C-alpha cells in the first residue's frame, strides 16, 4: 500500500509502497479515505517533543475510512462500517484513569501516528474497541478533522468549566482554533478569537466569533480587559509561547487557562497573581471515546463545520511547508483513492 513515511526528523517524508498491516486479535483494517493534517504531525516529523515518535513512522491521527477486514475477537465493528482512528489508539482499560473516564491519561496508551503507524496511508489497522463510528451521510473529508481538532477543543471547553453567557478567548485560529470557536458558540459562550494573521480572523468572524483580535496589532490582554473585563476561560491552541502568555493574562479573577497547543517551550506563571486572582491553569489532551462521539455528533448535526482543503497524499511535504509558515487557513485533509 501507498504511505507517507517519516524516516528521519526534519527530513522530507517519503511516499512509497509498504506492506498492508496484518491484523492481530481484536483488530480491524480500515481503508483510509481521508486524514486531516494536524500540527502534531509536523511536531512528530520534526521530533519536536521530549517523547519522540517511533521511526520510521506513518503519521496521522485523523484518519477515517471503511472497515475492510476484521480479526478474531472483534464484536463491535463489522466490514463496511465507516470509522475514524484517533490519537488515542488504545489504552489499558484497567488502570485508575481508564476506570474513571480519563483514558487519555493512561500510562499504557498507544497513539496513532506517533507510537504506532497512523492514517497517512491507504490502509491503517486499529483495535476495534478504540475506533469511533462515523454517522452515515457525513462527508469523510469534512469529518476527519473532528477526530483530533474537534474532540480536543470540545474537551478543552468542557475542561474550562465555562458557563453559557461567559466570555471565552480562543488563541490560535488554525486547525484546532477554527472548530474550537464553533464548539464554544454551540455551547452558549461569547467568543473572542485571537490570532496573528488577518485571514484567520476573517474566517473566525465568518464562523461566528463575537470579537476578533490580531495579537500583532494590539495587546490582546489590554483589549480583552477593556472590551469585556477579562475572560472566564482562555483556550490556547496556538503554536508559539507568546500566545500562552497572552492567554494567561486575559483570564479574569476566578477564571481558567486551558493549555492545549504544544510548542516545546515553558509557560512562566506568576505565582503571586495566580494566587491573588484564583486563576486555574489546566492541561488538556484530546478527548475520550465518549467525548469524540459527542464531538462527531455536533458536526453531523451541522453545528460545527470544518473549513477544509484537500490534497493528495503525495503532496504532504508541500502541505507541511505551508503549515510551518502558518499558510493553512482551517485544515488540510489528505485524500486517498
Ligand atoms: N493537547 C492536545 O490534545 C492537542 C491536540 C491537537 C493538537 N495539539 C497542538 O495544538 C497546536 C495547534 O495545532 P493546529 O493543528 O491547530 O495548528 P495550526 O498550525 O493549524 O494552527 C496554529 C495557529 O496558531 C496561530 N498562532 C501562532 N502564533 C500565534 C500567536 N502568537 N498568537 C495567536 N495565534 C498564533 C497560527 O497563526 C495558526 O492559526 C499544535 O501545537 C498541536 O500539536 C494539541
Ligand atoms: C502530547 C501530544 C498530544 C497530541 C494530540 C494529538 O494532536
Ligand atoms: Zn492532533
Ligand atoms: Zn489505562
């Protein structure tokens, strides 16, 4: 099968023929139709983070497609089902986290497109118990980004504990941020979109943002204080440290910063201000299978619409170059025949 392979960090991916995965007990084989390109895939290809991915690696954790084979032990999925293979590829199912609805914190989890091969390929295998079904009648390229960008930002908004009517700021209106603001609106929040590129902010306005701020043209902290007195929650899904510092400074007393974006950097948090203002800082990683089912349902009902452009798998290196330059508005989705 055709696949895009990371052989070495910071080198171009190689698109070549590799064997179709063989199934083990409880696994399914999915013919991938579409796979969104998450900035995490670029971090993986660059070896940006302290925990490195396997090499060689087939990236991709927004892969969706048709089940073409099921192994012994599979009961929940059948041939012909349409499913997605998310970041949470598998977990142990037995630890304190798996037993309390926090499987994304499982120490024994595997991650698609990072610790095991993912969706940048014609076929991808996965444990049947950790894929999530796609409702019928849904466009596969459009639903693909929900399998990471969607579930991650939906979960982050839940983690923020904002209430309907609260002001919420989304820093970084890229693949994650452009769906984050839609989930926020659907959940009843007032939304401020912050980015450093006007085309992203134009998209944010089209998608329903109540206020947009270009962080290069003014100080978002001051602007947010002047306009709404600070936000109850700030969700940072940007890729540079500056956004996280600004997001922290935007949060009003008793509010929450949810850290989602993953520049390999530090976030200096002022101790005195954090205590005096009773500010919470929470990390949030993807979402559980249940969160994903809910996030998919929002999209299937038209409450969230991904802004996508499609590219063939062969163009992945050009797509990564554009992503690195911040030239992708919304999400690029790789399509496979
Ligand atoms: N925690 C998780 O579970 C999780 C899940 C998915 C992605 N991520 C991470 O989230 C980050 C974003 O992913 P993506 O696919 O949306 O990336 P993207 O490249 O599509 O979007 C990043 C956005 O950040 C904006 N940005 C950059 N600097 C900024 C600044 N100073 N202020 C405001 N905006 C700024 C860019 O203009 C762009 O719009 C990545 O680091 C990715 O690894 C984390
Ligand atoms: C810690 C890495 C989290 C990445 C989630 C999928 O983009
Ligand atoms: Zn991702
Ligand atoms: Zn576990």
